[in-house]
């Protein structure tokens, strides 16, 4: 009679048969290879340290935390270059949501030069230390010393008399005051002993909500600031509460910047909007950089106070006439002028400013897309490789006695529930491209 062996004997026989068949060694080698491949893949993705943390939670490892100025992480919009080196194009933009969405960095791919910064800023680490909210930055003043700060609900500086503290205002938070339509306005001062304001109330403001979106050929980001100025009686900063929405859209050839201010209170309020960017001259050849500003007049300034007189003078009285479509060289002259009476080109929808760096063979256009942008403030120190071209809706000191009314300076009265829109486009191309200017 034939019978099966006990189970233990069968197992031994199977094991012996399997080991002697030649399959065991290759199988072990294959398993080892799979483990090594998985480990290599996870390490390449940066996940190996997370695997280690999961296995050994007592190791004390904590993933690094990255925060930028104002305690919020920077936002970086990116896209892949598509021109294959034949045309300049934008490739990334970095924004600081913890500092009023300052356009901290703008990178472009320039043929023959690789990735080139078009906005002047320090490193992020240095900026985080600089924009500390302490000392002379207590009211956000340093935000206008780098990148591109958005200026709301006014552009430029206001003048006023110091607010006498009644205990509710900290001594290190200096404020000034003035009148608008017989109402008292209080606003942050640029420094402890300054009679000039900072440039708007967003400079050190953190965003309440931020979202990013993929768009055609790029990305966009939208930030919202709610209740920027508390209304009386809680504070006398501004007559009404208001929300500000900032949208930045990055594509290959254009960067669109939009600011919308909405009066969310019950009383009218004054409003203006501007931008304070520092455009780089990457070649460092400042003298041969070319600038076009389509303006026929500049604001007359009292050279002792630096404030406008309320008058304008012909462009011929400015240090350099930048009306030429091909641009005028910056040369070695220091420039600090506000250009008004902006002119549209024959083929353009509006006035277009242009900055050319011939050594890098690219052209940057600054194009106002809302007709309430009435002036461009141009600042170009003789010893710096940058030019600030700031499109704004109002002039400096809009509530000052030099103007018959604030509206004469560009300030708008915004009714409850209404919105005020400001939009500017940056456009990049080869230096020889036609800009459609005067």
C-alpha cells in the first residue's frame, strides 16, 4: 500500500527540492535588487528621511520650516521656457504675501545670458532680516527699498503733523494726521521724527487668503487683504474699512499686475494706487541703458522740501527728455522726476514706458491698462544699476495745500460698496522690437 509521508517530511522534501532546483539564490538576489531600487527612488524624491522618521519616531527629527518676511512663505510662480533661446521670456516671479505681496523677484530667460533677474532684491534670508518690522521698519518703510511694493490706499508720500499719543498708540508706532473733506486722517509715519508718511498701508501687511492657479502658458496668484483699515471709533486711520485684492499673472511674454480696492464700510473714503518697482540693468552698463517715458510734462518740485508745488513744467525743463520712441540714454545724471500728461502711441491702447538694456538685447515695457494711471515716478540714482518706474493714480502729498482739491492730485472718492481698479502689464521682447510708443 502506498501512503503519503507525514506533513513535516513533505515540507522538508519540498524545501530540499526547491533549494536544489537553483531558484532560491536568484530569487533572493531579485528581492534585494527591488529593495535597493525602492530606496534609491525614495531618496531621489527626498522621501528617505521621512521613511526614517516613521520607523524611528524617537530620533527627534523635525522637517525644516521655511518662512519669509512677515512670517509667511514666499509664493513662486513658474513656467518652462518655450522660445528655445530665440526670444527673451519670463520664467518665474516670487511674491511676499507677508509683506503686501511685494514682487520680490522676477526672472527671465535672456538669449545668450541664461536666467537673469529683472528686479533688484537681496537674498531671501537677507530680506527676512531687513524686513523685520522693527526699528525704522516698524511701519513697513523698508518694503519700498527692494522688489516691487504695491501702494494702497495712496501712492507716494503724504505729509501731516504728528499724532499726540493718548496711550492707545505705542511710542514706537509714529503716526501723522491731516484733513480730507473735513475729516481727520491718521496714517503711519516713515520714521520717528518724520513728517512724511510711508507709501500706503500694505507695506507690512500679511495676506488673509492666497491662492495660486495654473493658466495658459503660466501661473497666477491672488491675495486678499480684509479690513485693511479699521473704521472709527476703533481707529482714525481711514474713514472706512476696505478690502484689497492683488492678482499677479505670469506668462512667457507678459506679467499682469492687478489691484482692486473695495470700500466695505458705510462712508466714502479717499483712494489711490501705485507701485514702486526696482528694475535691474543686468549688464551694469547704466550709462547706455535706454529709457522711454511718453510724457510731455513733469511735476514741479520744491527742491528744499522735495514736495510738489502743485504745478507742472514742460518736459524740456527735466534733466533728460525721455519722449523719444527709441529711448534716451540714462547717461550719468541722477533722475528723480514724476512724469505726467502721459501720451498714447498711434498703435497703442495707452501710454507705454520702455527700458532697454542693449548689452543684453532685451526690452521691458511698462504698460498701464487702466486709464486712471496718470503719472509715472522715475527714480534712477547716478551710481546704481537700477531704475524705478512707478505707475500711479495720484501724485505725492495729495491732501497738501498745494492742490486745490485732492482730486487735482489724482485721489478718487470711493463710495461704500464701490471698487477702484489699477492694472499694469510688463511685457518683454528683443531690444529692437517696436514698442508702439510716441
